[in-house]
């Protein structure tokens, strides 16, 4: 359920990090064993901390976190390096192979796999057994690997939850019930059907590009993405066919902008120009609309995310991992935990439209007060925070659904939605390609 993220430096970092090099073999000094670095009980030494595309926008905040840690632990010096988003995963791989990976490194749900599966990152659940209680379950569980039990390979950091945003004026003009925004994918499609009938082509319901909808829509419709062992994709079901056929029909009727099928259209611009009923599913986009399209912002409503049969939402996370063979494991682990503690995560949210993955941070009034409902940004922040507390792993993109898998599936879905091939044929081809990619990645 990855969404296209906004153009801020922080969101660009999030977007860049989802590129994966899952087919690359990685080996490094960490090996592949389950041995842990041994803590000495002494927090000291020089460590390096790498972030992804946070300078210069967040330089003051990050440097402040480092300064406060060094004041608390005067025998530690933290060297901060920030790298561009482009080629980030490739750089992680190269540094791991060369044995030069930083002691503490910013990873996400794709990039951590490249390191954790080869024994490069420390298992936080064993290195810091009390840490799990600090974080919301959905964020903590995202940094587990299939077949590795309860091992967790990073401290969750900032997160973005899914919400539902919509243009109230267009919603009303389409004859939809203002008190009943859709809660399932099927209801969303029903709304889109009516929007296409009532709009006369003046506006559309939502974007057509499957890249922003899969595998989330399928999960919400009860489609099993993987077999129980996580070894094979099994999404060829009647519900999947239903999804493709409805998307194809809606696209033909004009419920989605035609130029949006390949991802070429900008959702911010379309929603900001009152050309879409349903806006981006991220609180960060609400802030963008407030700044760039204030008139549309005044008409923006916020509701809980569509959950369907799952009953809970997907979340998008960044995290902080600890290199397993670091020479200063006490300092590295303490610093990673410091970066991700409640107060520091709340402060980060004041500089960027992100949420704490830390449970204490979500208790801050900034995230518990919804206001009177008149301000969409305030409502979005409280709505997202409430949903985050119950977010679960099975609402998120499985780690096996890498960028390569997603790209392969999307290519076939685009052809079907355009009407070039049948729904069943598209699904069969997508399943074949996805499993071929999964098998190759597993053999590396």
C-alpha cells in the first residue's frame, strides 16, 4: 500500500528509500549467524550516523538530537553523514560489502532486508529486550524478516499512516452521503461509479495508477497475497479479478483521469485544482493542499482510512539500525534508542509532517487533540495518530513485495485497466512474473 509521497525533502527521502536492490547479493563482516555484539555496559567511543536526504531542511533538528546525546554521554562523539536518496540502497550494499557501513544507519522496510537477511544488522529484540514496549506494534513488526521469528532489525523511527481525504463540495455535488465516507474498497468503487455519472467529466474520483493501490486494495478485499510460509505469491483469486474488472470499467467511464494510469499525473495538482474527489491518503498531503490550494483545503474532509476486511491500516516507516559488528555497540545502541525516543520523535513531527512510532510520543497532545473538526490538518493528525495505535503488520506491504515485484504486477494491471488484455490474463501473467522474481531473490 505504498502511496506517492509529497515533494518535501523528508518525503522525498521516504520515496527514494523504497527503491530496492533485492536481487543483489550482500555479504559482509556481520556474517549470517545469530551472534550478537556484546555490550560492555560502558557508553563511549566514536560512532557514525547516516541519514537519508535530511540536510539541509532538518539539519538543525538532527544536530540538536546529536548535541543533546553527546551532552548526556560525554565520552561519545557522533559523526553525522547525510546522503542523497538516489542510489541509497546500492550504497548500503556497497558499504556493507566493503565493511564500511556506519555504526547507526537509517533504513526502511525495503532497505533493511538487504542488510538484515545477511547478518549485517543487530537483532534489536535481543540487543535491547525492553525496546518493544516503546513502539506501536505495526511499526515494530515491520522490521521482522520471514522465517526469522521475533527478531527485529531496527528501532522504528518516523512513520506516516494512511487516512482518507476528500473534497466535501465535490462529494456533495456527486450526491454522496456526507456522513458516510467509504470504508471498503468496494464502497469506494461504488462512490466512483456515481461520481463518474454525476460529474459530466468535470472531475474524477481518484487516480488510476495501480502502483498506488497495490497490494493494499487486494489485502483490504481479503485477497491472500502470499502462502502461509511466505514462499509463494497466491493472489490469483475471484476477488482479484473483481478488482481488475471494476477498475477497468471505472476507467472507461471516466471515474479516473486517463493520464493518471501510468503515474504521469500529479495527484497534488489534480486535487488542488478540484479535479479529484478523493485526495492523497497521507496527512502530509493535507499540509501541501493547505499551503498550495487554500480554497480546496477549506473544502477538504478527513476520515479514517479504508480498511475493508483487514480492519486496520497500513503505515509507512523509516527506522534506525545498528551495525552488528560495530566496535562501540553500547554507544551505537544507546544513540539509536535516543534518536527514536518519544520526546525526540514528537519534536521531529513539529518540523515535518510525520508521526512518532514511539507510543509515548503518540500520547502527546499534539496527536490526541482533534480540534473542533473545522481544520483538516488538525483533524488529519489526530485521526492518523488514533489509527496508528492499532495498525498491524498484515495491513502493510509484505517484505516479499519488493519494488521489482510491484513493477511487474503494475505493468500487467495497467494493460488490463486500459482494456488491452483480460483481467484473468493480467493476473495470471502478474502472478507468474512475481513468483519468478521472488524465486530469484530467494536464491541470491
